[in-house]
């Protein structure tokens, strides 16, 4: 996605114009272990994710912990 936004296709050839994307990713705040899930979340941010869609949340205290950690990254 990053290369395409820079105006190149996957083979490195120039595109006529660069497409615009708003890349997102999925996150499962209730996954165990929390530290591994959060490490994957950070990697997705580093890879360019600009928004996240969560899986269904049933444990609101766990979700609150995730949100506190996520907000601390800013």
C-alpha cells in the first residue's frame, strides 16, 4: 500500500497516478496474552494502519485496559 501511494505498483513500475488509501486493520482486545496482542497492534500501526476495527467486545474492563494502552501510544 505504501509503495502504491508513492506512485509505484508491486513490481516497482510507475503508475499514472498514485491512489489514495486509508488503511485499517483488525484488533482483538480480548486476545490472550494481552502483551502479544498489543505487540501485534503496534506492528500494524507501524505498517501504516490508520484506524482499527475491533472484534466483538464482551469484557468492558479488558477493553478499557486496551484503550488506556492504545491512548498512551500517542
